[in-house]
């Protein structure tokens, strides 16, 4: 068949480029069959054309225009005896290859897949075409699949060097005992006599280097986060100064990594294999949820993963894992974070925050943890063990201004808890049973509407909250109180949550007396939140809380939850103490 090979020029380059394979000579091929592409050649039919492929290899074509490429044996340019496997087409672009599924690999061990390649793009007996349009690529399916287009394949770099014989290689860590090896050719542009030759395919345990060329970047000593980033890097400086394996100058070698972690000095667990990434997030279920007090250590190894060379070097090496961790980090105790506030609004004009400083926050469960609120009422409480806790706030500064706040129960600490807010009720509270406690949690309250309110759990604090709604129509809770002149700037406060089903569902609160004051009206979903409102009225007033479920809606069931209803004097501002500056005389 004419035009199959550039007989003189390519043969000369082939002789010049033949090299030994340090590190691979003498090693056994696990179960790769017919890596020399010897006879017999099996007949396949692809889109009506007879194709001839070395025994134990399977051909595939994933694209061509306009003519399907030819697979044939080649008896003239070979690396490992005659023949070699040859693929050819003229004036046609094509994408095709071979694959073979092999077994006998040990999961967790590193292997190198190696292949001798020679390609030629362009007209015979002319100078080489410098466009180098034939891409050659190795890949492996680590789970033994046979689909070249599977995005989960571990792929080597696509190499477009042309009219040069070289070894391509791909180093990887076995995931299962069975792996599929792929060879792929990508002839991007039609031209006369576009061809490639393959020979000496091998699969062997990767040569091991005892020189550590990669590391996990050191981590902070501790973290309070649910997850944290881990980075790793290559340490080979350059070919001139490296004492370990050196990457070839061209093409660039890609390095892949295996990363392991260890918990509290236990066994090493593989986290990532064959990754070309150099960072990942650890924790929050990937691959584990962090536990307070645990120490996580990390180490990695690099593969000289994918490239090609005719320089006679050892390729496809893999590092040994270091005996000691590259980096480690300890998860600090879980944190419970929030604010303690009073009924004094932050925007009341004097610029003072309504946070309560100096209050003691106590969490009681499998152990006891405490914290003291800061200047803005904020607290951060370290909890060294997961579990369910009860939270109690005990004010110190201005304690006489506050009534006791029921405990917040069922604080579930499985990871960091943030956003808690607790409002201290006024000492002169005129609402009866605003925390819905006692043998009759609704004592002192009137219920009404189409769906009268009921008590329910869980509450914001204490054992009970009131539920309004859950059916079509109105649900109303009310109580009549007296606002005397002894109250200073009477202020209403309460905690609520609301879950509407349609935009026309509403939760509203108002106060009726000599005049009516609307405190709040919402129609959007709201998690537990506090409302505070100054009441510019005195005398006998009635507090109303109401859910209106739009009965016309096809889905009824808007519901609100109410807790911690208090009405009393507005908390006094915190006084600042200014001390004179005293200079010590020499």
C-alpha cells in the first residue's frame, strides 16, 4: 500500500531516538497482553471498513471526517520487534485509538503505563510539517470501564510532537484490581499521509524514589471552622539543582498526587488519588465531619504522572509517603456564638447598643461551659464535646433591671452554633405568664378565632411556646394589662417565627388602648426573631397577636410561634465612667 510511511526519514529518526528505559527494564507487566503488538492481527469492521488490530487490543473511533482511519500492522518502523501497530488516513481528520482491560493490580499501589509512539503529519519525503497537528494521549479508567469519552478517565497530557519517536507514560495509583489502558490519536486537520505507530506498551510498578519532592503545606495549629483548605506542592526546584528525579525539558511533565490523612495518630486513610489539583477542602463531610479536640495530620506523594521523553531518564516514578506527617491541625472546641440584649432599641438616638455586657452565659450538658458577654453583649463559648445543652443567661451589670429569662433548652452542638440571640425581660414586666410556663401555660391569656392558639414545643426559651394558625381563617391570642406611670418608656418585646403558605397570609401584633398601635405585620417566612416597640400610650391596653390564613388559598396552614412576651420599662442606658488622667511626677 503506497504512502504508508516515510521510510527513510522516519527510520533515521527512529534509530537516533531508540533508548533504554531505566527503571522499567526487567520489571514484570502485571497482566498487559501483547504489549509488543505482535501477530496475529484480528479483523474488526468499523463503519464498513475492515480494520486489523493486534490481538488483545480493541479499536475505537470517536470521530472522523470524511473517511474512517485504517488500522494495520507495520513491518518497517518498530521498537519491540515486528510488527508495530499502525493507524493511517489521508486527507481526513480522525480521532481513534485502542484499549485493553488488565487485571491483577493491587489497589493503592502505583503503576506506570508506558508506550512508544511515532507520528508523521504531512506529505511523504518532504520536510516535517511544523504545525504538529497529531495529538497523542494516554489514559486509564481506574475502574475498568471501556468508554474513551467517560469524563472520569485519568488522562495524560496530549502531546503534539511530530516526526519524533519517544516514550509516553502515565503513572497512577490503582483504585481497583482492574484497570483499562487507552491509547488515543487526534489528527486535527486533513492532510496527506497522517499516521501514527505504537509499540512496546508496558504496565509495571512505578519506580520508587526515596527523595521527597512534594509536601502538604504546613497548617495552622488549630481551627474553629467546620472545614479548612489543605494545599500541597511540588518541591523539585529545577533540573540543575534537583537531587531526585528530574522532569524533562519538553514537553512539560504533569504531576499527580495521592493525599492521605490521619486522625489522632491512627492509621493513614487515603483521601485523594491521582489528583492533578493542588488543594482541596477538608471537613464538612468531605471526607469527614470534624470533631472538636481531634488532630488531623496529612501527607502526600507525587507521581511523575504524564509526559514523554527520549532522553533516557527514569520516568513514571512515584514517591514514597513520608514516615511523618507533612502538616497537622487540631480542631478547637466547637463554639456557641450569640448576643445577649435588652429591650432598649439600638436606634433610640443615644447611639448606645442594646447589648448587655458582663452577663454570664452557661451551657450545661455532658459538661459545663461558660462565657461572659463582651461590651456589645456578644459571647463566644467553647464547647469541647458534641451534645445537647441548656443555655442560661445570668446578668451582672444592671442585674436589678432584669427579670429571669427561662433557659434555652435543646441547644444542639454537633458543630459550630452561631446567631443565637437572647433578650432579657424587664424587672417590672406587667405581662402575666409571658413565657408560657407553669401548669397552665396559657394562664392569663385569651384565645379566639377560627383556630384558637395552642401551646407547643420547641420553644425559643423555656418549655413552651404558643402556636397560632395551622388552619384557614384567624387565630388570635390576647391579654389586657395596665400601663401605670411607674413604667418608664413602656416597651413591648416578644420573640416570634412565622411560616406562611401564600403571600396573603399574615402575622401581626398590635396594642389597643385609647389609640391603636401596630407593632409588626409580616407576610414572609421568618425564623425566630425579636421585636421591640416603644408604646406611646398609658392606661389599660390589650395586646393582640393574630395570624390570618387566606382561606381562599388552595393550601391553608400558615402558622406563627410566639414566646417571651414582655412589657415593662425600657432598660436604662449603660453609664460610661470617665476617670481623670493622672500623671506620675518623677
